[in-house]
C-alpha cells in the first residue's frame, strides 16, 4: 500500500489534518538460525516489505487506531489497565506503555496502518509494526531514545503485552536495516557490523510451505534446554564457556559421554552454525555468493538432521532447489513449517519457481507462496 492510499484512508477516518507517515520493514535472516539464545551471531537484513502508518496527535486521552488490512478499529487509553482486546492493537499499546515506563511522555493519537509483510511467513510483521510506532513516536515527540532502545521497546512489547519471549533480532533488523547490506549481530555483546549484500545476477526468494506444525513451541523449549545443558556440561571443564558460542567441537567431543545423544546433536549444530556465519561474512566481503549458497545448504542439513526442526514440506522444497542447481536454499526461522530462503541465479529463476510450484502441488495438494525480497532500509519517516 502506498503513502497516498494510507493518507486517503486516514482522511476518511479522522478528517483532514495532515498526519505524519512512517514505515518499518520486515526482515529475513540469511544464516544463523537458533543461534540467538546460544549467545551467538545472527545475520538478518531488512526487506522491501513492511508496515506503513499515518499518525496525528488528537488532543484527547485516547488512542484511536484503524487496521486497514483487517478493517478493524480499536480505542484505548495509555494506562496499564487500558490494554485493548484486539490482538493487533496490543502491539501499539505495548509500544506506548514501554516508552512511558522508560520515562517518555506519550500523547494520544489517531492512526491508520497497513502492511505488505505476509502474516505468518516468518518475516516478522509484528516487529515491523512495533518498530514503526516506536520510531514514529520517538521522532514526533523528540524523545531522544537511541536506536538500540527502540528495538528493545519492541522486544519488551512482545514479552509484556503479547506473551512472546522473543529475542532482539527482528526488531533490531527492522530499526537498523540498511539497503544493500546485511547486519551481523553478536547476540552476546550486542555489537553489530554491516556486510555488503548486493547479489547481482541472483534473486533472493522465499517459498512459503503454508504449513505450521503444532510442535513448534514445545520443541523450541526442548532444544533450548538441550543447548543450555551441553553448555553447562562443557563449562564444568572450561569455565570460560557460558554459551555454546564460546565452545569448540573439540570441547563438545570431550563431554560426549556426559550428555545425551540428543544434546550432543543439538550442540553440534549450534557450534557449526556459529562457524558458518563467520565464513559467510568473509564470503560476502569478497562477493562470493556461490560459497554463501553452499553454507545455506549446510545449514538446512544441520537444521533437518541435527537440530531436527525441519519438516517434510521444507525438506522437499530444499531438495527441489538442489535439483534445479539453485545456489543456496535452507529453512528460515524456527522451523516446523514456514519458508525456505533461496538464492537463485536469474536465469534459473523462472524454471525453478514453476517447477517448485508444480512438484509441491502434486505432492502436497497446494502451491507454495512465492515472495521475492530485496534488502532495504530500516525504520524511517516517509
């Protein structure tokens, strides 16, 4: 949806006064999956799909919000007991509350918003929504909150008002995104670095399986526990190891008999994935996208066979990509459904997409959705 369309709907809902318009993007993560809670690296980039909101202070004590895509309205105050019942409105309310908790003054406003981040496809539509309002209110009220704290406001909104105990990656990428660059974030130290990502002759495309297996949350907790157990066991021998990112394969092999086979497999994946992120960083600096693609396939294999968070549908799309000579392909996100992220040479793109749709439909009865993404800028005023 364009700025003009959003402004038109704002005018219809709230009259003529010209509001400010802000946008924040969704994100993809090229490599570095299930590494965030292990103190390791993630490697996201903001994408050319996101949320766009028109906002104007209204001089009352109530926020009046309209979700264009859902055709739903919500009205709420700014005190803790005013939590709205609409799920989407909790994100806007949470951002306001988190700013207030940090000593910022928030004034009530009228707003309409829309997005083109596909819901449930693992591109972080919720982080895009939080970042849009955090960035906008900070800018409009001259609150002077730094970008890291804006990302934390989004994360705290998830924790305290939505009940999702997420890491910082999604909000970080949405706020810090930079066109033509991926961001390597060290989740232990919160240091970050931009790496060039401008793959001329290649497209970045997501294939959405349209499935979400119910296992996800319990399986996530079990894997997290496995990693923490392996790290604690290694830490008995090597006190410097606090997270799996601090450990080497040699250290893990030393304790192989002290942990379960399952814990060993999970830890092996994380240690190898940490190494892959570093290797991919170096490859991007030299513009070696074929090497990047090879590491993506290795990540998929690790997530499927060692971490066991893939599923039949994801493995199938990864297999089709390999058969077609696609440069790189892997499951993106937590697993058990969602998307594969694929790095595809321009000349292979049409035949790969057509064949992936055809074969997937023959096997599973439905076509995967296709999302082309371009690495773009983070939160900003339009």
